[in-house]
C-alpha cells in the first residue's frame, strides 16, 4: 500500500513547503504593490483625480459608501481646509461639508471674506464615510493619505486649516488635545497650519465659536504676513 507521502507526490501535492514559499513570495511582493499605488496617485492630474478616488477599494470604507468625497474648491487656492471624513449628507452628495456643519463652515468663510470655491479648497483626511460617522481608523487614514498628499502637491496652498482633532493630529503626527494645538501656526512642510474646532463640534458647543473665530483670525494674520514656518 502506498504511503501518504507517496500518494501526495503522485497527486503533485508535495513538497508541503511550496505553500510556505508562495506565501513568502506574496509578502515580498506586497511592498512593491503599495509603492506602485503611491507612485500612481502621486502622478495624478486633477482631470483624473476624482475618478481615481471613486474607483479606490484600498480599505473597507469603500464597501459602505454611496459616493466618494474627493474634495471641492479652487484648485489653486491659498486656503486649504481639511476635516476628518464625510458624514451621511456628504456621502449622499459626494461633496464635503454640506448640511448644518457645511452651512456653518460657509458662514465662517464669509466672515473672513471668503467663499467656497473662491481661493478656498475643502478636503478630508479620508474620502469615504466611516460607518456611523465614527472616527477613521489609522489604517483607513493611511490608505487614503496618498490622495491627500497629491491634493496638497497640486494645490500648493499658502495656509492649511485643520478642522478638528482627528485632522490636526493626523496632519501633525502627534497625539495631543485640540486645546494644546490651537493658538499658534504649526509647520507642515514649510506651510503654516492652524488648528481649530470642527464645525460639527461647534454646533454642539456654541461657546467655543468665539475660540474658533480667534483661530480663523490667526490664520488670516498668518497668511497676510506671508509667514513660512522654519
């Protein structure tokens, strides 16, 4: 009677270590795939950007989205506002900061003499809605980071305003409270970055609107002075 090893050999199922070698090959090829994706996104032009975001399946967030939310505004804007991620209304319309939070942001812009789409670009750290509007997970932010980096490279803003703790800590790569990050211009690759509260937070915490206005005035002074952070 043939042994188990002989039967496996006759069926072409030996040696067993072939499976382990294949797994090692898959792992070895993964960094190349990641590098290829990052390089492809880094070469995108505006005409292809939204379609590429819409086709992305890099993280699980794509499974529940109705529409991706790449960003909106002036592609040569001096002001870049970056939030956390789309909510339900943004997911339905495919545009960031709509609904009540969006109307408040528009009012904040108007108080500065700005308007959506006029010297202003609005984006999020992640381009698909997290379930239940939860905070994006680190892996989701990392998967979407090449798109945000490409937007920064294409826009070349003179000033960045981080809306909320998640956006601020992601961009600055720190673990800190929003209170400790407010009140000064941070360095983001030589671009001044000012931290303020997310409009959705301000809708729930009206007294902090005054603090947000202080942050926006700081941002305007910083831009007017042409500051670059060393």
